[in-house]
């Protein structure tokens, strides 16, 4: 096969080679650091940035002690959520400050997610905090959010801004058939995967309907059969279903099931993290034995 033109090789060079290479293990687990409500959010009661940072570092420490392979710092409790560029500057800057503390404190790859679909906002926080990847909720296509907005992909602006900021080392993990939303009529999973890969996603994320809801294993299997990029399960994973999911998925993003009593507003529970990681290691060992 004739080599691709030099410009195409250079454009593709920053793309992630594999999740295993990036995180250092096969089938990596990325633990969620759910920030307390940030300044401006309805749940914020004036407790200040140090309280937000302290709780973020406490959850991150428990996740790392329990054995996860990466972290994502997310504005989970800034609900009801703004969409895209509507994210307020006071929230964006607060998240960047908290994320920077997590990045400084732990040697694992750290990512950023801003709900709903803060593509360029995610990137700006990642640059400021020196995070290594971002989760983009709608990179391509159009969807209706649970908050009522009809939203669309941000690939053109996001990838250009990443180039402008000389931040091509920040990888894009993009959702397909994203939770908390419904697709624009006619946009099926196969099409969404094809579009999202075409516009530069490093990895794809498959979710259930809402936070904490698991996707059907068949949906994960279908996504794996359709995609050429790595697939992550992005919601609803627990120690009972992680085995079936990792038969098809290349990794997992997990939050709610690792909290005390499995309640997502609670702090991360070390025992739950360890039990989850024990189940993951069993899958890894079985997979390695088959090779």
C-alpha cells in the first residue's frame, strides 16, 4: 500500500496508539473524581475552593490506592448543566484549579470532562491543568440534551483550537450515543461511530441512558465490531458486570459504583474500588492466558 502523504502522516501522528500503551496496562480503569458544586452552581453554598480541592484529592487518593489506572476530573454536581460555550467562567476556572491539584498530586494520566459537551472548555481546562486527555460528549452529530437544548458536534472548532494552542498531545475520548441525551433522528450507532472516528477521536465511549446506568452488553459488542479505535464503557460498570463488558471493551470509566453504598454523591469507598479492581484483574489474567 502506498504511504499516506506527509501532511496526513503528521496530522495522524498525535492520535493515541492504544489504551494499554497510554495507561500502562491492558483494559485500563479510569476512576471519576466528581467535584463538589463549583462556584455559581445551585448546590454551591460558599464553602470555597479549598474544600472543593480537599474532597477531590481525597477521592483521587482512594481511587489510586485502590488500583485504578487513570482519573477524570468532572463537574458532576454543577447541575442543571449548561451546554458547550454556555459554561460559566467562574465554573471553568474553578475546575481548572481543582484539576491542576489532582494532576500535581498523582502520576497517573488525568483527564477532564465538562458536562454538557464543553469541548473547548474541556480543552482549556486541560491545557491550564496539564491534563493528558479530555472527554467530549458530542464530537460529531446532533443530540437533544435532558436540559432541553439541541446540541451539535464541536469537532471543527475543537481540533483547530487544539492545534492553535500547540496541545496536540491532549487526546480526545469521545462519546457515541451519549447518556443524558437522545440522538437526532436518523443517527444510528454505526453512523455516529464512523463520523466520530473520521473527525479524530482517539477512543470512543459507550454509555447507558443516564449516569450510573449500564449499557446493554450487546451495545458494547456492536460498538466494538464497528469501531477501529479503542472502546470504553462510560457508565454503569460494577464488579458484577465488568467481566462481560471487558470481553468487548478495551477499558472502562467508572464512578457511581465505587462510591460508599453505590450512591454517587457519597465519597469514594476504598473497599469497593479494591473489589472492582480485583474483578478487572481477573479478566486481564484470563485474557492474557488466551494469548
